[in-house]
């Protein structure tokens, strides 16, 4: 059987064929030679999906919450894509993959597409393919895309820069969860959810968090004046999930009203363009003078014959006078 | 009083003047306009110091161990510099700064220089100025430079790429310390130290760690065949510290014997050159067409008029045809 062309795949994905969606994401993840063609085909069809990030420490109930949110969006007749970023190392891998089983209630719903992406390195930045995979789901007509990451390391910061709305989940009894996570989560959360709110200590977690947000003040967050609400939920029974969906809608209305949604998306696109350009330039640096320039300059620096700034000048000058590598 | 020139400062630092060393590191940290001149002056004088990284979770006794190591190196008549990377956010800041007080026993020793550098962001990557500050201490004739970081997030990975030898500290009773840290520490440690070895559970921590290293196998580590030893210490009483110094020396002898020391230093210099070049290129990207090119391309991507790969092509092409920014 002939392999489908990029155009055929994109047409099929846009028409809602889940196998075409899966194939496109795989091509993107493998940095296939068709990547550029695929991205060019997707560009005019994307830009409609609402991107929601969901993060929190292991054990707060992320997958259960994601699953409950999927049900809530489906009840509103929206099509939902889920990208679950799995750590590729044994760091937290086991438990996460086990949780994923809970998503199976949506496995036969054609309005839901669920996909795991491997994260980058043991500190868990998002997969470099995440923005591209998002664009595939966006072009394929999913109204909402949930991106779920473990709230450890770089991924939770990355997700905030990708998403229109970032949910941070907490749960009672996670030890020093609130205090330890303090600095990070205030910077990234648009909506806080205290999950497992029927458990002992939920009230404490709620109070600590509310207090922390009050202390930070309305202008402290990078959200430009939005004060993240704190909601309570018991995701395993679907309790409080409608309120979370409402809070996401409130946040979106606020973003639109203040002109922040478009600004966020443009900043995200600028970051993405910059990263692609820098990756390309880094490859070219490695190729300069058949790959020997950087090595010989590094040897000169180690020998004290030059300094890294002067060496960098020579690399940058070299880039301006060489043929581009086809990447 | 006239401000000292870069040449005067570098001369004074090389002659062992601690105020000149402090001033140079401040100029470097502030990315002063003299940075490039300073780096060029330091280049021929650096390259002699042995760089030792020291990392571990909060509470394992990093500062106490650093202090004990400083004493041990001083007893061998070596001059010692210490760069302590402090998180700049409240993430773990409080406790760390308190611990720093323990270093004061060395405050009046002219053969010791101690300096804090703020880390980058709340996830704790090293300060971008760390390699430059290292070079200042190196040129100033310190035989050993200890770089101490909190073993959380990116800093512990960064330190392994900067140091000739990376010590990873653990302590008993740190909860799931060994298991949780597993993936990360095996990749970066050249020497393991189980500190607070007089406490309950030390034997368990030691056994777990030894078992983990045995499982990983001799070739699993990025250290190219070196199998990290596991030592026990009670740093607060100086016990086991001489053995740690011996292990560092063994590791260094091994690096030299296998030609790895120079290879590591060249790789480090290549990374540094690449980072400086990429930073410069990123600045230039932002400057293209008076700062409007990246923004208008991002707006086009958001509007679906182009894709990020095509946009990146235009940015890269723009770089080749513009005058460099003086940075």
C-alpha cells in the first residue's frame, strides 16, 4: 500500500479521521522529512482550539481530573484532544502510565483523541514536538486541547507559556506541597483546583493557597492582573468540575476583554519561531568548516589562546558567510 | 577616586587581591560593558583550577560539607574559591542563606574566597555568569574552585557539565531521596557522599545507592566508564572528608589517564562559545527590521498566513544580511 502524502493526511485529519491525526503526530514527533510540508499545510487550518494546560505534583489526581474535564466538555458538545506528557525516565514514569488507564472511558468516543508524548530529559521539559502536535489537533478541529504535565521541573513552566489557560492542581496531605511549590505555581496558574476536597486537610490547603494569593497581590502575577480563583473538586466523582469549566470560560472572557489572548498567542508564536531559528543556527554552527570550527575554537579557549567571546564572534561571522544546511 | 581599568583589576586579581576578585565577579555578573575586555585579559591566565561541583537536596548538609572540604584543601596548602549558587526565589532560599553562616570560619583566611551568585529563575539553573566567575577565580590563582548548588531542577545538571568532578551528597532519612533522585543523580555524579553517616538509616541509604550503581552497570553513566564510589562522612565533625578529597584526586587521575579531562574541558568551552553566540543571535533576531520582523511573523503565524518553519527561514535569512549589534 502506498504511503499517504502529507496533503492526503492533512485532508483526512481535517475531516476528522483519527488515524490520520495519529499518523501526523507521529511524523511530527519523529521530525520526519515531511515536517515542514505538514506544518505549511496545517497553518491556515489552525488557530481555533482553546489550549488548556493542567499540571500538579504526582498524586494530586491529574489524570482523573483530565478525564472528568473531558466528560464536562463533551457534555457541552465540544470535541476534545488530550496530550499527556509522560516523563521518559523512571523518575515518575510508572505511576503515571498506570493512571492513564482511567482515561479509557473515552477510548470509544470519536469526539475525543488522547495521545501521550515523551518528555525531554529527566527534568521533564515538554517534548519539542508539543507545539506541532497541538497544531495538528487544532487543525483537525478539536475545540479544546488539554495538555497534561507532571508538575515537576521545566514542563510546568513550559506549559504555562503554551496554554491559553493553565490549571494547577493541588491535593490535601501532599506534605509541604503548597509551601514548596509556592514560587513556581503563583507564576503560572490561571486557575487553582484543590482536588480530593473531601479529604482531611482540604480546608487547610484551600486556606493556605488563598492566603498566598492574597499576599502576592493582584499585580504580582505574570497574568497581567488576573487573580487566579481557587476551586474545590472531587474529580473522581465529577464534583466541582462544572465550576472548573466555568472558571476556564471566565478566564478566557477576561483574556479576550483585555486583549491578552491574542497577545499571548503572538508571544507563543514568536517564541516558537525563535526556537526553530536557533535550532537551525545551532546545527549550522556545528557544521562550520566541516564541523571543525567550534572544536578548534574550544581547544583554543582551553589553551588560553582566546576567550569565549572572541570565539563566539568568529562563529557568528562564519554563519553569515556559509551556505545554509537543509533542515 | 578613579575607577580601576580592566587591566588594573585583572592584574590585581592575579596578584591575589580579594577586592579586585570581588569587583571582577560583580562586573561579570552585571554584564558590564567591560565584560569582553575582562574575558580577553583573563583567557591566557586561566585553565589551571580544578573545578569541583557539589550538589544535593536541601538538608543533606551541603554547606557543612563545603566548609569541611575547604578546610581539607587548605590543610594541603591549596587556595580554594567557593561559588555558592543561591536560588533567587523563595523556593528554598531561606534555609540556604542561613547555612551560609557556617562558612564564616574561613572568612579571615586569605587563601579562601567565598562568593554567592544568584541562580536563574525559580527552577534554579546556574547563573549565566557562573563560567565567567569561575574563570575569574581560576585566573586569580585558586587551585580548587568548589561550586555548590541546590540539587533541585536544572542547576544540578548544569553543574555536572561545568565541573571536572561532581559530588552528589545524600543523607539518611530524607524520605524517598535516593529513589526519587535516581534518574538524575546517576547521570551526573562522579563521587557519592552519604553525609550524616552517624544517623539511623545511613546504612540503608548506602546500600540502596550501591545497589543502584551496580544495577546501572559500569558503562551506563555518561562518565565514560568511571564507576562513582560511595563514601560515608559526618561533615560536621570532619569525618570521612579526607577520603572524599582522595576520591576526587582518584577521579582526576582517572580523567587524565583516559584523556577525558581535556575532552570535558573542550566540550565545556564549545558549549560556552555556542551559548554566547546563540545569545547574540537571539538579540539580533529581536532587532531585525527595528524589532518588528519577529512580531509581524508571529502575527502571521497566529493568523494562519504562514507556519513557524517558513517564518524561521525568514528570520535566519534576515540575520545573514544585517549588521551585527554590538553586544
